[in-house]
C-alpha cells in the first residue's frame, strides 16, 4: 500500500464516481430518446446514433436541445404509472369508489385488500392507503 498514496486513492474514487455518473446520464438519455412521443423513428435513430458514436458530444448536444423537456416526460411517466397503479388497486380490490352499502360497510372489500397484501401484490403502505380510502 506504500506505493499508492492517499491522494491517489481519492483521485481513483473520484474517477470511478464520474464514470458511474456518466453511464447513468448516458442510460437516462437513451431511455428518454425512446420514451419521447414527440419524435419520429428517424429522429430517434439519429439521436441514438449520435449518442452512441460520439457519446460526449451527443449527450451534451441532447441536453442542450432537449434537456428542458426531459423533466416533463419524467413527470408524465410517473403520473401514468401512478394512475395505472391506482386503477389496478381499484380493480383488484373490487372497489368502485362508491358509497358503502347500508348496514355492512366494506367487509368484502377489506377482505380482498387483506388477501392482496398477504399475497404480496400490495405492500403494507399501499394496503393502508387503500384501506383508509375505503373507510373514508
């Protein structure tokens, strides 16, 4: 270990961190290219070729040209995923969101939610949210 001073260790750690950051950014951009609905196939192919053949230049140009709208696509995807999950929970639990039946509450719906939680389809937090919504 005498031949590898402490400063070299920190420099190596910094280089490793920057490489990981670079690959994360590269994969994020490639994912954004294919997720983007406002580009046609030719534009997607062009951006992909540019990012793969000239990675540093391609990534920087992509961030300059389309970086502002990346956040909007991320938010839209998160909202779609949340809506799909909420719909799945409603279907799986059999709740239509209507009022509770007179005299009985949502015993069957709570049982379905409990079965979903026990089977692993719902986490404890998801179960509690659905249960609170059902009992509200």
